[in-house]
C-alpha cells in the first residue's frame, strides 16, 4: 500500500502524456474527457494515500526525495495537455483564454503564498 501514491502519480503522468498525444493526433472530445477524468481522480487520491500509508523514516526509497517534484510535473503536464486539447479542438480563443487565466491565477497564488 505504501507504493500506491507513487503508482497513482505515475499513472497521472502517463495519462497526461496520452492526453497530449490525443490532442495532437485529433482524438475525440469524449475520449479526452475520460482520460482527463481518470487523471484527476488519481490526483485526488495520491496525496491521501501518501499521508495514510507513509514510508517509515529512514526506509524511504531513494526516488521519494523527488516525489513532490514528480507530482507537480504530472499536474503541470496534465494541465498543459488539457489546454492544448482545448486550443486545437474546441476553440483557439477559448484555449488561449484558459492559458491566460491559468497563468494569472497561478501568479496570484504564488504572490499570496510566497509574498
């Protein structure tokens, strides 16, 4: 069970890459929604699993020192894949608007959190 959070993060990373190529090669919107939904569900539960079943201190695998980085990269790649799909297949203006909103929202959060 200790590895479940890491497996969920890896699954989200793979799904984000699949969604990225799905957008480039013109997959259906329904398929993109299903891929995105499954990825979001993995994001919902990986943190809970990591807190519920932590590794014992001093017995964590070496890669765990970068677990937060892996999680963040998976989240950013998933968001970028979603925006790419919206831009290429739904509406270019809508996709660009989402990008601008995402950048502004993240910037405001960074300012609030880090001053």
